[in-house]
C-alpha cells in the first residue's frame, strides 16, 4: 500500500517542484501547510538528489514565539534537514501588522536564500490563493493585483498552490505531525482572517460551492494574459524609448523621452504598460494606477495640464510631441 491520499498528493506536488533545482530551503512556521510541505520535502528531496534545509522565522509578536521557533527547528533536524535556521526579525509598522510581518519575513528568507544560493519552498495553498485574489479585488488597483501569487517567483516556489488547505491538515494528521495553530489565524482584526472565516464561506454558500477553486483558476488565467501583455509592452518600449544622460548638454535634467506618435494608437491596456515600464526606472518605484492614468492623460486627454510628479524626485511632462521625464529640481 502507498501513502494516504493527502500525503501522496502533497508529495507529488513537491516532487514536481524539485525538478531542476540545486538546493532548497523549506520555510516552515509550524502550521499545517508549511509542516506538510516540510514533511513532503524531507521525503522527496533526498530521492531527487536535492540538498534541503529548513528555515523558520520568529517574528517576536506573540508570547512564546522563540520557544515555538526552536520546536520547529528541532522537528527540522528530526526530519533530516541540513541546515536548519532560526531567524529572528524586528517587525515594523509600515502598511499595518500583516504587511509589516510579511515584509520582515520575506527580507529574512531572501537573505538566507541568497547566502546559501538556495530556492525557498513556501507553503501557500489554493485557499491562500483565493484569499489573495479577493484582497486584490477589494483594493481595486488593477488586474495585476488579482492574479494572486505566482507558483514560481524568483527564488520562491509555491508547490502547493493547487492543493487545498484541508489536504495539508489531513496529511499532518496522517503523519502525526505536531501542528501549531496560530491564534492570529482566528483573530478578526486581520483582513485575511475575516476573508477565510466569513467571506469565503458565505460566497461558497451563496454560489453553491466551487468558489475557492474558481478564484484560483481565474488568477492563473489572468496571469497568463497579463504576462503576455507585459512582454508585448517591453518589446514595444525597447523600440521607441530614448534615454538621455541627466547632465548632457541641452537636456536640462532630462532622463528619458518617448514620442507620442509611438503610443497614441496603441490599445490602452498596452499603452499604459509601456508608460509604466518607461517611467518606473526613473522614479525608482512602481507607479500607482492614479499616476499611470495621469501620465496617460498627457497623451489621450491633453488640455495643457502640468507635469505629473513621480517618486524619486522626477516628473513627466508633455512637450513638442514627446513625453519627457525630468529631474524636478531642474525642470523648466
């Protein structure tokens, strides 16, 4: 007899994710999702010839967090991971508690992954994907915000994005793994908690089931479309953009320019992507939907309006049939 169905499903997902990798680190909090991932990786990685370590992050936000992190580390040693890392982080306040903790966690994971030249396996499930899509819908910041999490994102791989949370719980129960239930996952002060326990169950009830899978499926389909548009935008931009040294004679602080004729007849979905790709490097931060729309208005709704300020001390203005990025302190 083979393993229980839940265990087998997770092992298959991890086995596929390990293909072609040289070294991995499993990010494990001790919850059911990451614990099931760790157990599967401990089983599959040696068979695939992939060295595997485990890392757990102590956010220091709850009493006993240090002891809990050490218990996760002990379990990592028992499962055969090498190395096993416990990283303690300071969580700030930017963006609220959830975003601040996430930023601190990813910074820690990125640092250890780069030091070991490893790929990080994350335990996000299909349910997490559905919640992420709903959060993006609520923010209304464009289609890219509702594509959810990528299965492969640089050094991060999410093998369980097609696996339900109930499956990870069943796998942990079958393997008698000591699951830690984070009390934050029950605290309604967190948006994701309310989505998980209130919004998604209500949607499942009203729409008669299948909502979680449908949201995740929609995210995947939309990601494919957006990736194709982004690639087209990059190709178009490479043909039309001109960059000027900021101190070159006659540039007056000019950083980059683009001819209006090269953009005016493009579909808006493509044109705005070209604009974002063009302007973001000068500003040093991704453009908001509002700033992107304001730059687009310089092309499609021109009535003499002034420059559009961007992050990083630069601005975009229209002049002589072009859009130009200028350093603000030198623009004319």
